[in-house]
C-alpha cells in the first residue's frame, strides 16, 4: 500500500494538468514502513528530458535524480517511487514504462489526464529481484 497525503495527491495530479498535453514526471519521497507499505512525505517535480516525444515518454535527468535523492536524505527521506502522467491515455503502465523502471520495491504512480483534467490515479509497485523478472503489481494508493 502507498499512503499519499491529500495535499501531495492533489499536487501531483495538478502537475499533470499543468504540463498537458505533455507528460509530467516527478519523484516520490518518504519512508518504507515495517509492514511493507510506503508513506509519501514530499514530492519533487522533475523536468521531462524527453523533448523528442514529451506527450508519451518521460525521463528524469540522472543528475537531477541524484540531487533530489541527496536533498531528500538530508531531510531523512528516501525515494519511494516516481509519478508521471498519461495525457489522453489510461492510467495503466505501458511496456515502455516497465522497460524504463529500475527501482525494485518502489511505487510508480500514473495519472490519466483527459482533455486537460486529471482523471484516474493508479499506483503500481515494481516487484522482482532483477531486470530479468521485474514486473508491475497493482498497488492500493490510499489518500490519507
Ligand atoms: Zn507511462
């Protein structure tokens, strides 16, 4: 389970509306709890480096990701996941999303943005032990 405070939930959905018709992306920071759930305590918006196809691809600059990770650690936060939007496409992961997901144990949150308005927001946990057997599993996203 992924626990998302209401203001953060609203903020990541708004991000998708702001960048429409392009994809938005960002990083989820927080804590891995002892019971296997994750709690988000902040998010960091990231620039989408995919200028070639920003409407259906997203990528976070590795240097930006390292900076976000370092700043999170300074606040006692870990990277617990990532979010991005699907402009005029369902809130389901694509084969590209799976191929480009590498953080096993982390959550991947996808918001569908239909005609500029945020619709469904779904979360998927990347499970497995390595690149060969990784897969996405539906995960409950609880707005708390
Ligand atoms: Zn996607």
